C-alpha cells in the first residue's frame, strides 16, 4: 500500500509540474507574441518611413548600390551624399545651390534648350566650331583679298608710273612734231608764195595757150558726146545681131531620136561632136512652144528630165531621171538646157548667194558650185561687179532684204553691218534693173535648175 501511495504521489507531482510548466510556457508564449507584434508593427512603420525615401524596388536597384558605395567611400550617408551631389550640380549649373529644378528648366527653355542640357551644349559647341571655322575661312578670304588689293595697288602704281613715263615721252614727241609741223607750215607758206608768184608769171606768159587748150577741151567734150552716141548705137546693133536667147523658148538644144526597150533610157541627137559631156542633164518638152515663162517669170517644168549616161560621137544615151504620169517621153520630143548650146558658149554672170541644197541657208560655197557646173557644161562664167555688154544670162541668187537703218547711237559694228547689207541689196537691185533695161534674161537658181533638167532641188 505504501508503494502504490508513493507512486500516486509521484504522478500527481509530475502532473502538477507539467501543468505549471504548461502555464509558464503559455505565459511566455503570450509575452513573446505580444513583443513580436510590436516588433512587426515597428518594422512595418520603419518600412513605410523608408518608402518615403526609397521604394523597395529602388532599394534593390544597381544604381542605389552604386550610390551607397560612393557614399561609403566618402564616409557619408546616402542622403548626405545625394544632398551634396545635388547642391554641387545646382552650383555648377546655376551658381546657386538653392535654385529649384523648375527655375532651371524655365531658364534653359528661355535660352532655346529643348532637349537635354548636354545635347544642347554639344550642339552649341558644334555650332561654335562651325562659326569658328567659318570665321577662319572668312579671315583667310579677307587676307587673300587684302593681298590681292595690295597687288592691285602695286600694279596701279606701276601702271601710273609707266603712264607718266609714256606721257612724258609722248609729250616730248608731240612737242617735236609740233615744232616740225610749224617748220613745215612755214616752208609750205614760203613754197605757196613762190608758187603763186610763179603761177602769176606763167599765167601772164601762157594765158593765150590756156585759152587755146580750153577751146580744145570743149571740142573734145563735144566729140566725146558724139562718140558715146555712136557707141550706144553700135552696142544696140550688136545686141540685135549677136546670138543671144532673149526668150528661153529658143533654148531647144536637140531632140529625142529613139526610145530604148526598157522605157527608162532614150537616145538624143547630140554627142561628143556637139560638146555633150557625161552627166549633163536636159529637160524634155513636147515642143519648143512649151518653154515659155509664166506671168511671174517662172518657167514650167518639162514632162521629164534626162541625164546623159553614155556619150557617142553624134548621139548620146540618157537616163530618164524624172517623168510625168500619162505623158511619156516619145520620139521627136525636144530637149533643153539653158547652159548648153552646141554651137555657142553662153556667158553667165552669177551674182549673190544660193541655196542649192534647199536647207534654207544660202551661201557663197553653193554659188561657187553653180559656177563650176556652168563651166563644166560649156558655159562661160563672167566674174564682174558690173553688167558687161556681151552677157547672155544674169543668174541671181536669193534676193537680199533691204536692211532697216539703225539708230544714230548704234555701235560702229552695227553701222558697218548696215552699210555692208545695204551695199549688197543695192548691187543686187542695180544688176537686176540693168539686165531688164538691156533685155538680158534674168534667171534665179530655180529657173536655171528647171531649164537644165535638174531633179535634185
């Protein structure tokens, strides 16, 4: 019984101890929990306070770590380091650590800074360098101009000295000329006086002879008038008797004697013995009556054109180079070439400029070509500025226009050009009027071309 009683007591004691320990632990847990709640609240309050200065994501950034490292190096707090850097930046930018960012931005905006200050400063530096380079370029140009000015001043001074030297030399020479002229005038006056004295003596001596000579001069003048009248009469007779085609309808030079089998070749009754040459052209007419000028002086085309391709002794073979539909070349058709004549060499005066190729630009070269063609076909080209009495044809080029007189204040070149063109116009009209008065046929390049059977105009 004693053992059981001790054992029960031990259990009770253990249970009491356990209860006491549990109560102690409960009290301790309540005390610890109460302290932990205060700590959590304090921690939350501290974090809220810290967030006012830096958010959690900002406190974990590399930038803040860099700032902490720099502050630690200077043994400063982060806030102290940032305040010091902010004051230094404001002092550097505005010169005042108390300047607000808003005022800084407003001041920079008024200065034209529309981006970052660094970029604006960089742009200003670039523009400053450009201005400096431009200034340097302008300085070099100014220096070059100054050197040029100095050179020109030197040249002017040299030219002035040369001018003074030349003027002095010319003045000296003019003075010599003046003295010589005065001396010559004095000598001329003496000679004139001597001549007047001698003339008076000679007039007294030969007055009778002078009267006789004057009478003889009058008689010679009357004789000249009579001879001139006789010469004009003789020229008129020569013009009437000389072989000269006053009208182109007398220009028949031959006829077609046969037609070749192919109808593009014909045979004519003129050959080597009639001075026909290879390449000569003819115009073909039905009869001589068709070779008559129109009212305005133009000659009609024949019904065909020929070109000699083979020359015999008395006949030649010609190729038809142009034909008219419905009017074939037949036997006994007449042929004509104003330049050619089998028994007579016509004389031509070719004057002016010609437009043989039809390009609208008459030239002297084309006139030379026309002269050579006339000579090659047996004609004689007269080279003269006046109309000779034995001329057969006057061939005139493109008619020049009568130029308008320039104003009085026109330059010398314009005046000379006007005189030249006026002379050309006057010579052209003078030759034309002389030929009409002398009844000499006047042909232009087109009329001559038609009457020679040409086809290339």
